[in-house]
C-alpha cells in the first residue's frame, strides 16, 4: 500500500486518466481456476483472443502464445469458445 | 440601485436562479419547494433565463441528471423537500463523492411519517453526513442572498461539492417579505463563468469519473471529500466578504445576536431565529443578559467559531428542529462537542416538529423558566 497515492495526491474524486488500466492487476480477482492450453491441439483461430473480455490472451505477431495471468479473471470464456477444446479451466 | 420587491422566499430563490441563469435545472415538484420551480419555470418560459429545465420522473432522477449536467460542464441547480430529498439521498452521496458543484434549494419539510407537509429539519438531517454543504436561511432575503452566493462556494476549486440552501417550508418558502434583488449584471459578474476540473464532455482530456474504489482507495477518497468540506468554511467566509461588498449584507457561517455580554444564549437554525430575536430584545429591555447564536452553516459546522462566540456564556440552550430518537438531537450533539471541556451549562430542546409553532412564551421559558426537553409538546413536562 505504501506506493499508492495518498488522499492529498489523488486526483479530485479519483478521476482516472486514459492509459492507467494496466496498473491494476485484475488477475487477483480469479477465484480458483485458470485457463490451461494444450498447444498441440491449438489451430490458432484466435477466437479466445477475440472473446477475452480482459485482453489477457497473449500473441506473438498473429500467433497464440498463452495467457497473461496478471489480468485473466478466470471467467472461462476462452475455454468455452475454443472450437478444438484445446483450453481447459484447471485449479490454480 | 436596489430593486426591492414583495416576494415569498420561494419566489426570491427563483429570482436568484433567474439571475444566476444556470445551464441545467433537473427538478421534480414537491411541496413546499414547488413555488420555487413553478416561479422559475415561468421566468424561463418568459425568456428571462436560458436554462434547460429537465422534467424528470423522480427526485432520484433529478439528482442523477444534475450530476451528469454538472460534470459535463454545465452550471446546475435543483430544488426539493422532505420525501423528495429522501428519495434523492442515495444520489446526494454520489454527487458529493463525484465532487459535483450542484446548488440546490431545500424547502425544509418534515419527513414522513406521519405524512406532513410543514417545516422541520428532519430532511436536512437525513443527509447530514452525505458530504454536502448545508446553509440555513433565516428569511426570504437571506434565502435569496445564499442562493446567489452558493455557486461560488460550490464551484470553488478547493471545494467542488453540492451546496444546499435550506429555507423553512411555508414559513419562508410561502411568506411574502420585501426582498432586495441585486442588479442582474452584478449577479452575472459575481458568479462568473462555470468550470469543473474534468468536464466529461471535454474530448481532448477524457476521464473516467466515479470509478469503483476498493479498500485500497475508498478511505483516501472519503478523506479527500471531508477535507474539501472543511475548506468550504473558509471559502464561505471569503464569498460572504465579496457578497457584502456587493450588497452591504453579510451572510457568514454564523450570526451572533446581542451575544457580546450575554450569559444565557440560545442556539438555533433557520426562521425560528426571528422569534428568538424578538424575545432576546424583550429580555434585554428587562436587563436580562440574553443572546442568540444563529448558525447559517450547519455543514460545514463552524466548531471553533461557535465555541468562541459562546465563550462568556454560563447557560446555553440548543433548539433542535429534528429529533434523534434513541440519541442526542443533531444540533445539540454538535454543541456538546464544540463546548466540550467548558463549564457552561448546556441543555437541548426539540421544538417545531411537523410545523408545530414555537411561541415567544416557549422561547422565554427556555431563557428564564423551567426548560423542558420538548417545547410545545402536549403531555407530561419532564425536566431536562
């Protein structure tokens, strides 16, 4: 908590400027399950990347590489939309 | 040149609104506030103000629309009473936390139940801790004056909070008195242009406003809001000084009436002060050292100034026009805190609930007789 703003240094009413969302590591909101992928099954359709509400699917260029667990909230949408069942939700 | 007109307090407030000419007024009618918006709506319809009046479906919506308008960059006013404020209360807290400088007239009226339309201060006290400024007028002139001053306090960058101008229902809202109006141009210059730090419609500098705050930030944001309310007291005095230069009338945080050598003082809010002043004058004629401390600013509460004003008194009686069932009435509690450690004899008295008249004889009894905790109540008289 020591590196957080004090009441004197916070913007009035906590107004938030663009571009600061990455500072909030929302992956801490996951409650027990994270996505795991079997890359040998992945067909790189990128549906998981398209559907992820937290932009937590990582790419290298246009190639699927995995998940950014700093932001993944464990909602399971990626596993649900994966057409080849390459993604499964597993206990943390 | 002063323009003196015979106006009710409600009409006087409406004329202040005409002269301030806010951009937006979202409002829902309710007795005894209705004459304010009724008069103002006619002034707008007659082309005397350029305000967009938004006829919303409830007071909850009125305050919600007011937040949007004020933060979008438009000067915003509204008015309500009693149940309207109760319905609005949820959003009043949000307006304060989003630091929306909305000015609202409150025609003070008892909260239900039983349902009642007449004056007491239970509606104000319902939102006592919401973080808004609450200023209480004694009469129609002061209601007008405070309504002209309020935007300057609300919009000051050190404050940025809603300001409520409270006027006793019927006693002030519906009673006609001579009211001196300032020239329109003077009011325009006095309030100046409207600005907020992060107007949400400024696309060159977009912001998220009213963000979710978890345990890591909620406490800091609440403290920031409380600090702004503390500063509002200094800003009120600055604005009062400017207003005095313009009008010759001084409306500061409190009024000490014949208090300089008083040993017995009453403390009260609102129109009742008029009755008390008459009784103080009578007692002074009888060589009694009686005085009145009238609070204009209930929030922010001017604790230090109250303690200083009552420093020489031996007996202080607080008149609350709202009860706190199971506890200490709000003004009494504030005075007990302000005078803590002094050897003054402090008593508290609830009066005037639901519009019950307070007679000069009731006031005199508090000064000189056997004071009771409930003034003007039928039933057994128990000692304080």
